[in-house]
C-alpha cells in the first residue's frame, strides 16, 4: 500500500488550524463575557494605575465645596471627605470645578471619576448611576421672611411660590402641594428673591442656612417649619456597573465613620452630627 505523505501532512496542518481557531474563539468569548476580566473596564484599577481620583465639584456651595475667602484655598466638608476617601484608596485627589447642572454630565463623559458635592440619590439618578451608602442626612426646612406669620405647616404652602433649584429632588413634592417653583441657581439668589417678595419661601437645610447666616447675620429671615419626611440623604455616585469602585468607596466611608472622621467633619462644618439617619 502506497502511503501519501503529502496528503497526511496537509491533513495535519488543517487539524492544527482548526484547533487553533477554536482555542482563539474560546479565549475571546471568555474575555468578553468577563471570565478573566482582562478586556472589561475597571474604573478602580484605572484610578489606582493613574494614582489619582478625579472628583467633580461646584466649588461655590458652602459648606460642602467652596473657596476660603482669605486664602482662596478649596475647602469644605465634601472636599475633606473626598481627600479622605482618596487616601483610603491609596491615590491623590484632583478636583475639577463645574456648574452643578454639568457635574453628572461630566461623570458621564469621563471627565470625572465621581462627583462628591452633596449629591442626593434620587430615583431618577439611581436609574443611571450606582450610589454609595449615604454619609450625611440633612433635614430640610421652609425658610421665610422674619415677619411672615402665615407659613407654619405643609398645609400653608398651597398657592405659594418657592425659590428652588429645579434639579432638587423635593421639587415634585412641592408641586404636589400646589406650590409654584421659581428656578434659582444658588441659595443666595433664593434668599434675594425671598427678601424682595418675589417668592414666599425657599427650602434649605440647617447646614446651608447656618452658613448663610454666618455670612449675613442681619438677614431678615427665619425657619417657618421643618418639612416632615424630607430628610436629604447624601451619597457618592459612580457609573453603573463599577462594582469594585463602589465597594471601595463604601469601605472607605465605613472606616471614616468608625474612626470618627465623618462626625468630626460634620461638627466642623455644620455644627452638629448629621452622619446618622434622623427619625
């Protein structure tokens, strides 16, 4: 029997090519499906490789993020918190300032890794971002002119005008009470509208109100009442699916709570402990 060596060699080469192609497809599938994660994005790994956490902030929202009027240094409760989280992650923190309305957009585009600027995890935001555990819990108050006697409860709000940022999560609730929302960008602008009579009240928390009154002790305003059931929870957002980064931030917050850092920051900037959920 005559043996056709050329044919045997050709068949052998075909078999090698088939096996190699199968192995390549298998490897590709494993990587894209997340089997070894080599091709998956990992924001925490990228942050640690770069050696920095890029944080979006306003820089104009005391006591959370603002510039010291004497030194122009960037300071605030959330500025210090961001630095503390960065230290726990083993990286430096780079702050990028932007207007509030563009902060989360900046995170979408990759301009920031996260935003640490008193961000409330609303239901709408939760559809697009994952959030850390809440680290501050701030009650909200209806602030009125000092001579106002007719706004003392929720029932008194119907038909009134409020100066309020339209991105604030309390807006739907206000509108449900029959309140007309007059858009503003800053607390100072809201109080100017209030004092001029163009709105009947504004909504803020003791944190921001205390800071404003420290700077404007003669402001003719007062707290009408604490709004029930509207405690504002503050957390850190990350892009959807960045599980490792979220877990690392949560771990950092746990440690900062345990070692007293969170409470110290709260007392330093707002004059009380707002790190626990209020009744």
